[in-house]
């Protein structure tokens, strides 16, 4: 194609994943600049963002030497003159505009007022009265390009030129329609060819909006159609039936329940009870803030499995969390004649052999562990329920291995303390039923959160001393982020020395992910037993440490953490009956976006509110876990943070179609089957995985 040589073709493929003309046409702009208005030089004023001028360019000459070398030219129309400057691509500018003094040009850029006159640095400059006029005046698309592309002078403008060539070559109706006629007519959607043309070169604002509506709907509609079809298939294919509630559940409920269940816990247990007794495989997502009692609900669900002759397993992402679950569950079940075991990477061979034997003969009721549970050597006698905690930390293939450990797929309960915004829940977790525990157990006092700059260090130290002297314990957390691990490790170790120096009267322990499991466990237990008053740690304690006596969480360099991580860390305190505090420390120099993030943490303890804010600020691609869980198909134009209404509408349309034609066999739905097959071919088939 004109404008694409071998080098550009390589850049398009490696940098943007564009290998064909279809890929190119589906590489959508991220914003538009309005070039419909042409200004005159005497209309310019300093507050203008971008302007378009039309006139002559003359007097091209080079000024300066070395790094200060630049090309300068004069632009003029009938009302005045301004200066044009180029600091890069000088040779290209000099050769392109030789003998152009009599030609008329469109100039586009940001005017800067300096030294009593206007100038535009690196303007877009295009000759008037060419084929290009149709794409130069009006709404101009801007495309994302990478640094590598920019250094090869392959910028948004160059992409736009190639896009224009592709559309020039394309016949009126060359792209096959991807939605059925009855949907296009019913909802007045633009046809695909017209939508693609108007997304790249909008005829006007109304056509741009119509093209965006059509393409966003289509993208979200096929995601929903895929997800809902999988869910219907799963529900039709049957599952294990837990028909009774027996001694294990009832004895626990009557004699071992540590506190009265909240109404939210009761509601969720009813939903689970209904699922496991329905004859369909349960596939349920349990959301609940830190400390809301999800583990207790999971345990009572596992007791339903026991009462029906089935085994259960609970998989956690870290050894610390798995051990914590094992200790808590063993304590809760003490005296009930049920067998619980722990399997992690650290489990000795003798113990592994014992676990393996009791799993096969069915005498082991509940197995708790880490990734070790998915090893081929772990064989269950009769697995009926799989519980996955903090499931966003596991890849889909890892989770799938557990599904396959029984002839009939076991019931699935996935839990997360990272509340998921509605739009993400409807896409990434769209084929799961969702339960929410939206109230905390009685007696919990909301955590008070404060943001302080580093210059308040002495006041914070005095506050820590006061809290420890009153019998409480304190976490001090440092970032440990892979890209700068050595620097972070140094900060952590220096922080540990500093804390010991500032608080010589207290015992201080340190925990980080680089320690051997036994070292980590020993340090952790010092804190759990109250032998250490202050724990200096990395985010390894984000999940899995339950010390009700800890009342203060100090997060150093809080500006380097995401919202969901800050919320998770905060949830390590406030687990007892004492007032707890979360203190966010940061340098004074932080960006406005970071400041906003820390303000949100100070303003609310509501995890769902925080997750919605996180989605809006960071976008779905950056949300923790989305890369692993993944959308069925890639989002190219829809935005889960902004297009909730479009998503809900697309889901409803998909649902109505499947209720009428579950296998999409009707002639009018053949286009839907074809399109789903094409889209799914791009992805690995993970249809049996939540």
C-alpha cells in the first residue's frame, strides 16, 4: 500500500499489532481535533489551544549550530505574519518545501506568543487544493503512536495519511456487514462501511457520534453474546447436586459460629445453597470488602459439600494467606471430627504422601493450599467444591486445572476483597453469578485515614509511640515494585534500620517477599503473638495477615501504590474492636492525579466507591487482574469506565437474542454465529473457565 514500505510495515506489526488493512481500519482514533474553522493571523490570541491558518510560507532558512540548529520560515496571510519553527526532521522540511513560495498551505498547530510576536513550533503543513483537502478540514482524527514510531517520523499524521489511502482503495460496501439487518433497522445503527469511514474521517459531529455508537455497541454486544452463551451452556450441562444440609453444617452453625451472621452473609449463603442444589454447576463470584466475613461463608459452603459426601479445596495466592486460612478454619472446626490439611510448596514429602492417600480414599474433607493444589500429583477422591481466594492473582489456565480434578465439574466459588466495578463484573466475570457481602460484622469501627507529607514525620512517630504504649501494634509498609526492586529493597532495609533507631524501646520485625518461607513465617508469628510491636513490610502483607490488635497502618510512598492496593493494605487494620488508623505518607511534590487518588482514600472506606474511581482514573486495561482474567475479545473503542449504559444495553440485546435462539441457529442469526467464530478464533478457547 502507498506510504507503507517494509520498515513501516514492521513498525505497524510490532508496535500496534496491525498486520492487514482490516487491522488498520480497526485501529481507532483516541480523540479528534476540530479543524473546521480557519483563522486569520490577526485573530490569534495567547489562550488558543490549536488553530488552522491558510496562506503562503516563504523564507525557509536554517539558524544556529549543533543541538540549537533549527529551520525557520515565515507564514503570511492578508492580515499579517507569524514565524514557523522546526527543531527535528530539518532535512525533510528543507527538501519538501523547496520552490514552494507561490503555493498556498494549510498550517495547523499551537500558537505561542513570545517576544511580541506569534510562532508555531512543529506545525502540520499541507498543500491546499490537493486530494488531501477532504481530510484536512473538519474533525481530524488523532491516533496513538509509540515512541519508537515517533523516532522514525511515523506519527499520528502519517497514520492518518495511510488510513486515507486505505479508505480510498476500499469500495463502497467492501467490508462485510457484522450485525444482522434486523438489529441495524430496529436500533437505527449505521452500516459498517459508513461507520468505519466516519470514525476515521467524520463528515460532521453527528456522523461521528453515530459511528462511535454503532462500533461501541458491536464491540460490547459480541463480548456479552459470548459470555452469556457460555453461561447458558454451562447451566444446561448439569452439575453435582448437594441435596441436604446435615450434621457438619448444623453442628458448626449451632456450636461453633464465632458471631451471629450478618444479613448479607445469610443472603449469600441462601444464594449458594440454591445454586448447589439446583443440578447446575455453581459458578459464583463472592465480592466483599476486607473483613466482611467471606471466609466464613466459604467454610459453611464447604460444610454443605461435606454433608453430601464431597471434598472441598480452597486455593490462595500466597503461602502466608493459605497458612492463615488453614489456621483459622482448623480452629473453627475444632472438635467436629473433620479433617483439614494444608498443602504448599514448603510441605515435606512425608506429609504430601499422607495428604495424597487421604485425598484418594476420601477421608480428607477440606484441602487448603497454594498453586500446589493444581499439580497433577494432587488427585481427589470426590471433589465437589472449589473455592478460590483473591482469584485475580491466578491465571485462567491455573484455575482451569482445578475444574478438571473431578469427572463432573465441581461447584466453583471465587472470592475477591477487591470490589469490582459493575462494568468489569459484567464483562470479565460476566458468566459468573455475583454475590456481594455489603455489610461488616457488628462491632467494627470504620478506619480513619489521613494523608501527610514527609515533613510531618516527627508527629507521626509520636502518634505511633502513643498507640504502641497503649497496647496496640503497627504496620509500616514500603513499596516493592519490580521495575525498581533494588532501589525499593534498599529503601525497605534503610526504613527498617531507621524505625529501629527511632523506636529503640520496641521490638521491630521485618517481612518481604525475598525471604525464605520459614524466615517469613517466623517474623510474621512474632507479630501475630505480640512479641513484635512494629512490623516493617512490603505488600506481601496485603492479603493474609489477621492481627486484630494492629491498629495503625503507615504506608510509605503511598503515591506509588494504586487505589485498590491502598485499600487492601488499609484492610489489614480495623479487624478488632479498637479505633484504627491508616496514614498515607508521600513527598510534597506529587502529581494532581496522585493527590486525587490519596484524597479518595481519605474520603471513603467503601471499596466499591474506590473501585469505580480506580476504573475511571486508570481505565480497565490497568485494573489489577484484568490482564490475567481477560476480556473474551479486545476492546478497541469501548471504554468500560465511560460506556456503562452502552454495555447494559448490549447485554440486554444479547440476552433477548439467546432467550429466543440459544444456539443461534435461525437464518437471521447466522451472521452472529459467523462473527462469534471469527472473534473466538483469535483467542485460546477457554470456554470452560470462569
